[in-house]
């Protein structure tokens, strides 16, 4: 479902997702995020590994997208 919703693109960088793409918790599981499709996104491995367990706002700020 995450792959389909994302249109086969990484939700962060827009790269085409290849075999081995990562299903990511938007709000990290380790910080109380639910394992549910509403809290999920399809990411390329590079984006997911750089995100780690960061809160979504902290992650986007680290990439220069939010103030």
C-alpha cells in the first residue's frame, strides 16, 4: 500500500523506488509511533537510513525543509 500511495517514488527525495525500498514509520516506533499505514511512508534506503529514529520535524529541518 505504501509503494502504491507513493507512486513508486521515495516520499523524501522522489527517487524511483527499487527492490529493497524501506517501509518507514513517519513518527518513529521507538518514540511511540504506531505500526499502521497512516504512520507509514515508502523511502529509498538512503533516506530511511539518514532519517533513523528522528522525529519527522527534526528530520525535515536537518534537510533544510522546515524552519
